[in-house]
C-alpha cells in the first residue's frame, strides 16, 4: 500500500492546494488596501461607472463577458468586503476547511476583483492565478486528467513565453542582449538588480541564451518519463529563484514554482519533505476523494476545451494573427472567465528606463513633487523589495510612456490629484499638499540609469537625465 501511495499524487495535491491558498492570500492582502484608490468611487477608474455604462447595453452578453459579483453592488464597501472575503476563503484553503467551497469562493471573488481592477489587474499573473485556481476546484489525487491539465498549464506558461520572444522578432533576444537591459529597465528593480546589471557582459549574454533554452527546450521535457520531468522541474525552479532574487514580480514566480509540484509525485516529495509534514498532508481530506464516471466525463470535457483554446492561442502566437469566427468567439469567453489564457512574459525588452515625475503647485511658482511608494524617484533611495506583493499604481506607471492606451487612466490619475482624492493619495508615499490640492500640475520625463560602482559608493543608486515635459502627441510621439 505504501508503494502505491508513494507513486500517486496525494501529497502533491495536498501541498499544492495549501500553497495555492497562500498565494490567494497574498493576492487578496495585496489588492485590499489599493482597490479603493484604484477603482473605488473616488478612485482613478471607478468601476461603478464602467458597470453603469455596461448596464445600458442591450441583451445579456455584457454580463457573460464581465463575470463579477459587483453587478449586485459596486460600492466602496462592496469592493473592500470582497477582498476581506477573499482573505477568509484563502485562510480556509490553507487550513483545509470546506476546501472545495473555499476554492470556488476564492476563484469567484478574485475573478470579480480582476474585472473591477480593469487594466490595473490585467496582467498575466492574475490570469495564471485564476486559471490555476479554476483547475484546483476539480483537483483530486486520483484525477489524472486535472493533474495533466495543471502540468499543461505550466508547459504553456513557459513554452509560450519562449516562443513569443522569437515570434516578436525582438533584437535584444535574437542578439542575446536582453539581460544587458532587463535588470535596469524592469518595472520595479530591487537592490540585487543593481549588482546583476553589473555582471560581465559575457555572463549576461549567456544568461539570455540560457533563458531561451529554459523557456523553449526545457518545457518539452515536462511530459517525458519521471526523471526527465524532475530535471525540467529543478531547472525551472532554479530559474524562478534567480528571478525572485533579482526582481519584484509579486507572487508570479512563486506560483510558477508551485505548479512545478505536478512534475513530481509522492515518492519524490517524500525524499525532500520532513516526515511529520508528509503525515499531516496525508491525513488531510481533499475536495474530491474518488473519481466516478460523471467526474471523469466532466474532466474530459474541460480538457477538450482547454486543449482547443490552447491550440488557437499557439496559432495566434506563431502567426501573429487574432483568431476569428467560432474560435475567436470561444477565446473571448474563456479569457473573460480567465480559465484559459495566453502567456508571453517579456516578449520584447526596453532598452532605456524613462520615469515620469509629477509636481504640483498652488501658484505656478513653487512646485512640490509627488513621491511614489516604490518606483524609482530620488536617485539616492535604494530600490525596494516588495515581493510577494504588487503596488499596482507604481507598476502601471511603467507603461505610460510605452503605450498610448495607458494615457486615459494617467489623465484620470492627474485629475484625481487635482481633486485631492484621499483614496488616490493613499497610494502615494505622501501628500505634498495636505491643506488643499494644487491648482497646477506638470509632468516631466527623466532617463534613469544605474550608477557605476563609484556612484553607489557615494550613496547614489541611480543617475538621471531630464528629458523635458511629458506631453505625448497622438501615436505616442514625444517632444523630448
């Protein structure tokens, strides 16, 4: 009996669910203090206004394409209550209490918050958490189909990210120079990023090539016999650990490592986990204890949906043409519900870091700068370590100079600063105008570079060059 259990997935399933609960907990705790400032009634993009518009549209498609509990109530209280309920559901998953119900609740609540967050939550890690969370609802030690779908999810995440780097024809990846820029230009560098940026060029080029190998070739090993799978898992875990050490990518890499559990089995876990922990996990009751014809049929139908949508995603990624007709319509629904997603992590690489500085004034003469909590500002301020959490405003600022689609929210953000919105100001490090909001705002663009070792010895992490006012023209043309 022991040998049979060792080759199964009881420990793998139990450990995965507990770790998934931890990641859900991090996600809800992270967004809780931010949600009102981002999408509350006095936030940057009030979700209640978006829902009010959608309700004016005829038919019911808007309800299917925007699945959220906030159709019933989108007040600030409801937004905060949803994050609190999500925290409670995550704790239940961790504690293994009413696990299946808690998994359903966590998925429904985070999907609701995902849509409420609009572009502030429109990131691949949000989709990855929801896709993994959806599959987890149907997970049991005996459901090999769901286990294979979770392995397939990990494969798609890694392989698609590698293929995208080739199909986008980015010169930094094809020229093996991506890591020459990555550590400096990533959205939120940490202190180790400075040291990684100063590694020898030959090592950075080697790391770029190794990244392509790890993302394109290593995932192909995930469906081979167990020793090959183990090798793929350990290489993936090593690479994710290196990213964690040099980046601030919230829980993304932790979730990727958690998905690697399905490349192992119970016999492998028993070799690395303490025996008391194995006994604890073995005793836990899982959401589904036995397979039957109905559950197998449902799992097969889900697998057919996932595989078809995945095939269309791969076709889009390779041909760079969006799907149309039935396939395109199906993708619209699967992506709205975030049960099958397309992944393409850093398919292109910026080669310079442009930061925006916002200053306000009461009289047009004396100007005071708004300081963000985490993104680069003062050249002497050491980069922060914020993982596993994500400061959504700081992160979104990274995109403003890249994509004109970010200009509407940025203009709304500036308008809230002129209004003196307490919810929005709470997202910043401090409020330079505590008495009354400013009458004027100006935005200037700066080019940031990491300092050399001599500069760091003097206490400066960054050197910066002012480029002039940020006044983008249509098409994101710049006057600097």
